[in-house]
C-alpha cells in the first residue's frame, strides 16, 4: 500500500488527461504496468539498458524504468497501447518478416521506431543502427531487424533486401530474404495487441507480490535469521523463513476464504480487440469492475462486496479481455475423450532410465552427483539456523507484500547473520591439487592405442585453453504466478520449465496430490537461457495457499544474475598427433570444469564435452578425461551448448596449431581430415548421407582464400536429436469446438513462438482456415517423450503430426462431415518417418569399434549431426572484425528466410562470448548485475554477417523435412575463428576466453581510426 501522504500531479497518458495520486518517486514503468495495467512496456533490466520498456514522453523515446512520476508531471506519455490499432498491425506484419524470436524486445524497439517514423525524412542506415544499439535482442540478428525496419520505412517497395544463399555441391540459388509468414505475423500481432503475454504481464485483482531473501555470502554457516523489522514494514503480509510462514497482523483479514471464478486460460483463436486505452486509464482510477466470463480473463478472483471493502487492496486490475499466446493446460478441453484419443494411440515409449544410460564411456563415475543427488527437493531448500551456505544462490526466505516495491524493501530488512567459515572453494584446480574439491561428474573415454599413435607421429602439438563463465543475459526475468483454487489446489503460471516437474515439486511442498496442481506454461522471453529448473514455484504456492490470494514472484536483474546458470568455466588441455600425410592419428584431451554450487546438470555437460571432443574429424585413437568439480561460484549448466562450445574452442585451436606444424593452411588441413558420410564416429555410429560438414567447408572456400592473410577459420559440429530406445510416436489432437474454433493440442514441451509459428503456418497451408482460427493447448506427454520433444527433431515431428491432422480435417471438409463431431489425431512416428537418408555406406574408419560396445549397455546416440564452417575477416588497419561468413548445415528448414535471422543472432552472441562476456565474482558473489557490463555487444559493434544455408533442398524453400540443430550450431565456430584470425594478424595465439586483449578485442574497447 502506498503512503497516505501522497502527492497529486497531472499527466497525459495516451491522449487522456489523468491525475496521479501516489508516490511521485515511483518509476513510470511500475505505474504503467502495475497500476495502469499497460503491459506492452516490459520490465527487463532494472537499469535503462535493455530498452524493452521504451515509451514516448513528449514525443521522445525514453526508458520508462529510469523515469519517475515526478519527471513526467505535465508531460504527454505514449505507450505502445496508444499507437493506433491500424499502425500496430502494420508494424507487426512488416517486422514479422525479420524472423523474430521470442518478441520480448519488440514493443520497445517499435516505440523508438514509431518516434523516428514521424520525421519527414527516411531514416538512414546509420540512424537505424543507432536505434537498434539502444536495445538488446538475444534471439534475432541485427541484420533481420535492420532489414525489417528498412522494409517498413520504404513501405515494402523500392528497397533491395539481400537474398538468402542456399548452397549445395551442384549449384546455389537465391531466395528473398524477407518472406511473409502468416503464422509468425499472427502471433506477433497477438503479442503486440497490448494484452498479457508473459508471466509477469499477468495481473489479477487482490494479487500480492513476493521477493526473495538471499544469503549475504557464498560460504559460511547461518547463525540466525531475524524477520522482526521486515514483517512490520508497510504492506507486508507474510514472510517464509526458518521453514515456516510468519504472517503479519494485516494478513489475518485476507486469510478468509474467497470465492474463485475459474475461467480457463485459452489461446484465443481470433485476435480480440483490446480494451480501449481510455477505458483502461479510467479503470486505473476507479474501483475495478466485475469482469464477465465472456471476457475469458485468465483467472479472476471475485470477492464479496463486504469482504472487498475490508481487504487491503493492491493496484486495481483492468477489466479488459485478455488474450494469451502460450500453452494452456488440458483443463480447457471439453472432455476426457480428447485425451483418451491421444493416449489410446500412444506407441510404446522408452523409460527415463533408458534415456539416462551413460554415454559412450568405458568408465563413468558420477559419484552420486554430490550433495544435489536428491534432485529438486534439495535445490529448493530454504536456509535455517545452522545450515551451511554452499553457494551464492542460497535462499533464506521469501517476503509477500501488497506491491513489488514493498516486498523488495522488506526483503532487504531481513537480517541474516552468518558465521564465517574457511575460504570458499573458487579455483577448482587449486582445490583439486589439495584434495578439497568435490567431484560432481567424472568420465574417461578411450579408443584405440593413442600412446602408440603419438609414438609413430610425424608431428605432435599441445596447448591449454581456458574458457570463462558467462551469463545468458536473458531479457525476461524469471517469474511465476500462483493462484489458490481452494485449500490445497493451486494453478501455477510459469515459463521455461517442465510442467510435470513443477507439478511434482509443488505437490511435494503442499503435501497434496499432483492432480491438485495445475501448471500453465507461458512463452519465455529470450532464446539463450531459461530457468529450466524448478526454483521458487513451490514456495510461492505455499504462500498463496496460506494467504488464499494470488501471489506473483518476479526476479530482479540482480536476483537473475545470482540464480540462472552460467556457461561452465573450463580448463582444457589438448595434445594431438599427425602422420606424414597430414591425417590426425591421435587426440588426448583433459578437461577440468567448474560446475559452481549446484551440480545437478554436471552429468549432461560432461556427456556433451566428451561426445564432441573429436568434433567433425576422423580421429582413430583418443583418450578423453573429464572432471567437473563443485565450487562456491554461481552454478553452471546453462544450455544444450554448454560443454560443446568449450570443447570445440580447444579442439579447433589445436587443429590450427597442427595445420601450422604440418605446413598446411587451415582450410586444406580441415578438409583433409573432416568426417564424411560412411565414416564411423568414435561411438561406432556410422555417419549417414545427411552429413554435410565437408560441404560447409566447400561453401566458404572461396571467401577464405580471398582474405586468407587476415581471416580466421573454424569448424563446428554438434549432435542433434537424442536417439530413443524404442519406437516413439509424437501425436497431436485437432478438434472443432461449438464456436467453430479449431483446437490443436500439442504434446508437452518447452515450446516457443517459433514452434507456434510453424504449426500455424502448416495448418493454414493444409486447411481452409487462417492462423487466427486455431487455438493451441497442451497435453501431458510421458516422461521419456519429454526428452525427445526438446530438440529440433521433436519440434519437426510435432509439425508433421499437426500436418497429418490438418490433412484429415481438410478431407473431412471435402466429405461434408459435421466438424463438431470429429476429432483428428495426427501422428508422426520417429522410427517410421525417416529423419535421415538410408545409411547405405560402410564404415571407413580404420579403427575397430570400441570394446565397450560389446557390452549389453547401449550408448546414447544422436539422430543426426549438423556442422558449421565460419570465416572471420579482420580489418587489416584497425583490427575490427568487418565480416563473418557462416556456412551452416540446416537440413531442410521450413522457413529458411527466417532461420537466417536466428543464425545471425547466434553469431552475435558468439562474438560477445569470444571477445567481451564474462561473469565477474568476488568471494563467489557476482559483482556485475547490469546487462551492458556483462559484455554483450551492441548493434553498432557488430560486423556485417553473411549466412549460407547448406541444404539439399535447393529451389524448394517450402520443403518439409527435419531442420537440424537450428541456429545453435552457428555459435560454435566464432571464438576459435577469431583466435585464428588474431594469430594471423598478431603472430600470437590466444588461449583464453574472453579475448578482450586480443587485436579484435582491443579494437572494440579502444577503436582505432581507419586510415
């Protein structure tokens, strides 16, 4: 609750004059989102860096998180909701052609564009680049944004958009870079309609806000936790600390039972007109009106009039309708018949144990995964007196208050006293030498006689490469909202996690049945990382049940930097041998990784390091040893690239050294040793005809030799699509409801806007309906299937199953079958639908299969592999990177034009990872919390990016097939290519990341003038 002695001021919001009464030091963003219920301006950084909160004040773009209400007194403020619906739709349709990813930053960028678009002259390229530099986008490359804005500026005419290059050994072809995608355009229009889209956008009447209480250090022991001052703070209702919920006196009023009107969260099939801005502003200064059930608001907490007057009120909520683009729970289905239609046809699926079979290793000691072997129940612990502090992400409690500001203020008043301990374990190599460190995961993988290969070698090279921990710099902060539906029943809104894991964890804490926990997954803003584990949802549920009011927790940027996982810091020593003909004969790799204070992802990272140690090369003999050690640094294990990127950086550095030792150039040496169809990988798996690593090298050969003196080259390689044990059928259900909408139920997975776009595009192609006629929801898939659905092949299979269902619907329409009585199940069986061409080749690797293959344990393999060849060209005079050329093996992409923009986004992140990004810590605590200080590159710092898609579908841009690896593989080759280019320019090898003191790094930090 705001103080009684508030100040009044006048201001204009979206052409409506208003009177604001409240704390004039409140941020404009907070007032817009939590009082005016205008959620288009996003809260991403807390510090005027990401640009997602941009609005116009007197026609000028400003960061609303940096403006107070005092600053805008008497001013005209325009938010995205104040832009005319016609212009919003025009912007959405135009910019959707740029291959946008999550959409979190879109409204902020377009508000700045809207201000620029009011000027009489068409903006120049430099002006547009400066515009983009004010914002952070981690999904889409600058090229996509730039060309999308140029397209808007020219009204879609007279502007030449560079083409996308599709390449194969036979020929190459060009297709237009910007292509209208109805599915993407529809979803972007929905996102930009000004209605709730992400978890933090949800606002309910009577909703409370929570804040985390952290351990003040990364090591030590809890002496005591004092909440006396905090619980007396204004607006505070309850504090979860010392494993109990302590409520304030004012909480006694709100614990009475209230009636709950449940309205299912649906993905609205048709774009609904948003509530007029004027009526929204009016509602913000009046009592909230009772929403009708027809408005399809997500969850509306209805209070009796008598109780409503007694309840301490939070900021009132709008009565407008809400449209959500996300995955709704199966509760929105009309009957259990729908789910039975899917479950009855389910093919046998592997057990989770089968998918967790240890990798291709002869010895793999996991040591119980250390202290975190108990899983999420240990991860979610709240510290009590006497507990040891194990890392910086330890929680000492949660505070619930009427407003977010009150909750965060009160959290800072909780006194956590710590007894100092010995020095923390930060340097795992130092700790390992003294026997202090704990092993989270250890593995040894051998094949052939590597020692004999080294004895017979013509040349041997060795080196040690170091990678640092980096943050995901995810724009959207993690958030969850829990709505109590009774004594122990709750509905949880969250993003980026498994709904089954959330359900199990919440049920465990509430001591109720998992059936009493309904989980709704909403889209996640940011493609580079996710809160992919259950952290705080159970505790928020505990507080929501205790208070019988909705409770939302959204992390601040500082909280996010503490909690979300980083890339592992690793020390990788590589030795390589080569014979006189230039063929690699042996490899020794020793890996020591720092997994931080939470080692739950250590096994997966270890598997990725070891399975990608040989990269895309034929290496008959090798020994790979890897150890991931626990420490008291922030936890690591960020994404599916963690482990692959580090191994590839070291391997490619060694390949460059060996090429020099053999007197060969980097391209020729790689081409001589690259793996080809018919070769056997170290696991014994034969590479099929879809392997295009050699084609990627051929695609960039010409550009490399034209710029050889000041260019660096690297090759990246990653597996895509986990190979299941058994037959797996991905299924979707399509049905028509009584209102004529088409409900398409997808299997549970961490889907995003890209998958939605593909599904809607396919359905528009296969049926007579438009993308807006479809409603997407989710059904719970078996645990083992969840693993399959996370990769590109799982996504492809979902699209194919949707296509099959759409074809059945079209046939039923042609046969005049009453649609309301029909349910169509689309199936894509991953074993029957050939995802790779038949492997007619025979192994050509000179080494026999490893001895462990004779055992009964089947290895974990991949469905396919994708490669990337990248050339980094450096300006010979000032050291700036002027051009990056990426030849990416993408399989058969459905939307190649938009894939190019996402590949450019991955390249941009790779440039930051290579040159500037790192996580700075002191005594295990993160020192840097601001996004810009973490080293991400702005649009004006990025070079020209050229992308070549290596595919067999030349001239068939709409072909349907598995898209291999997506954009992720394009991240892998940037760092080693820059190291290679720096060596050519300086004569010095760079072995550690980031390379801020290299020629290219110094040029970014201290630009030199071009002669």
